[in-house]
């Protein structure tokens, strides 16, 4: 049985879920889709756009039926014939069977494109628009039981959001390199794109994951969102990109979040702040048990440095704990060798524990 489909999603406008075989109004404006209208196609699907124009898609019935048992069953029913003919199809467009769909034009475009894009060129790695672009396809893949397509879409979404701490660290390292690359450009752009255009956007990922049952990407998406200010809005910053985006600002589509998402976020931010405070007490607040001169002071100085020189990282306990594991690359005056080793071990342990606890931190369980 197909997964339950939410009746609507703020990512894109949603249509209803039944086929409408009634004739179109006589005066209705119609047009052919610019890229999904194939001369050798043997079925036309159509849908109403927001402006009332009916958009037609001429595609191949065999391709649709191969991927969707629901559509295959639909086409197994012989088409109605005109009353005055034994051969002429009653509902036809451009000489082939015509089916009027209740799905939106945007959803049909996203859905049908997937069947004519075998190399997956619609997906760009780390594209912040991916959840928005594939939402319609995912919705219809579930509606029409296209299981292979659904798995493909989910796999591409998961590829942008780490499910393990090792993946998170690899993604973090890539983001650091990208930020460095952009910081060298006066305009803040590389190949015409800002940093924010080259990294996944968390709010749309949360929306599609919540609406379509993809829990695997929620912990990393919520953690990323927790590091952003609510003032860093996707649309607002793009209205004046020179003010923020050129300097590497990160944004989110905050309007896509519902009340439950925001409550989870606030809950998570509160607990993450507690994890940050615990670094100061549990790791740097301890005295040297060996009584090495200056060791306790070095611990305190390290923590003071983190507080004063890394204000952004103070919201990111995973990042702070990562730095705790490499104190020798950050400081010249270190705690004693034994204490430094203990700090590394303790930080690594706390970091693993925090990552595993993220579903609970954001009330995702």
C-alpha cells in the first residue's frame, strides 16, 4: 500500500488526488509544455495552471506504466469512444488519448521530468533548492505508487544531509573550504553563486522530511537550522544580497516551518546551549590531578579563548568539541600532556554522545 500523502504542503501548492475526465471548457486557453511534449508520445496529460491556462504534456504511456501500477491500471481501461464513431476517442488531444489531471502543473512537471532524466541531472549536489524542486515529484510518486522513483528522490535528499558523525565531519570540512573560497572574492560569489547557494537549506529539508516521512535527514537539518538566526531569512536576504550574502551569510526558508517545527527547534537550542556550558565545566573546569604547575591555568585559558574568540562556535557544541580534540593546533600553551590527552578523549566521547542524542534533543522520537 502506498504511503499516506499529506493533503497539502507549503513547499508547493497541492492539487486533489482524483482524475477528472470531464471535457475542458470550450474557451479555455491551452498550451503545450515547452520540454515535456514529445511528438512520438501516445498519451497527453493536462493540468490547469494558476492563471487558468491548461498545460498539456505529451508523454509515453509505456514509460508511465512501467513505473506506476496505479497509472497502468488506469490505462488498462479502454478509452471512451465518441458517440458517433466506433474508432474516434471521445477524450483526445492532438490525436491521442487525453487525460485531465487534478495534480498541479508544477507537480506534474516535477514528476514527469524524473522519467526523462535518467542521469539525474535535475539533482545538483548541495543544491539548497532540491527539496522545493522535488516535492511535487515525491508527492506524486507516493500517490501513484512509483516506489523506485520515491527511493531515488529520498536517496538524493539523504545524500545532502549526514546520517553519521563521520559524514557530518566530512560535510563540515567541505563547507569550511567553500567558505574560504568565497571569502577571497570581492563580490562573495564563485561562478555566479553565493556561499548560501552552494549549501543545503535546512527549513525546506525539514518540511519535506516531515511531510513525506524521511526521518533520516531531520537531525542534521534541525542542528543546522539551530545555528541560524531567525533574521537570516532566505527571501529577505536575497532582496538585498550585497548586505549579507556577499559576506557568507547562511539563511533558511523560515516561512515553511510550522508550530511543531519551531517548538522542536527551541527545545533543541536550549539543550544545545546546555551541552556548550557542560564543555566549560566537565572538560576545562577540572583541576589537574597531577598537580603540574600551570596546567589548570592553561585549561582555564583555553576555555576563555573559546568564549571570547569564537562567538559563533559557542552555539555549536559539535564544533567546540571538535576543536577540543585538536588543542595542539590552536594553542601554544597547553595543559600538561596527560590532561591534553584526557581532554581529547573526553571531547570525542561527548561528541559521539551528542550526535546520537540529536533525535531526542529536537524531540524527533
